[in-house]
C-alpha cells in the first residue's frame, strides 16, 4: 500500500462568522467580493503636472551686470 497524498492546508478566502448561508447565498457573496476585488483600481501613476505649473518657473534668474545687461534682462537666454 502507498501512503495517501497529503494536501497542503488551503487558507479560506471567506469565513462565515455568524449565520448559516446556503450554497446560493455563499455563491452570491463570493461573486460580489470577487467583483469588488477585480474592480479595485490598480496602482496608477501619479498624475503628471504641466510644466506651466512647475514652481521652479517662478524663480527668477539673477540679473546680469555689465555691458548689454539691459538687453539680457528682457530676453531670456
């Protein structure tokens, strides 16, 4: 005789704590829970901000001094 194969213990997905549901009620509960689990949003990428909203754009470059400084102050380089 060969030894019977042992099945590893499977962890229950749902556990009824109170009451005694019949097979139809348990199947409906399982379907609802599975549907909610599959409808959960996946980890979405963080929304990319527009470059116009970048706070670094509000920082002003230091003003140039010397010859032609007035022209450099009006035209970004």
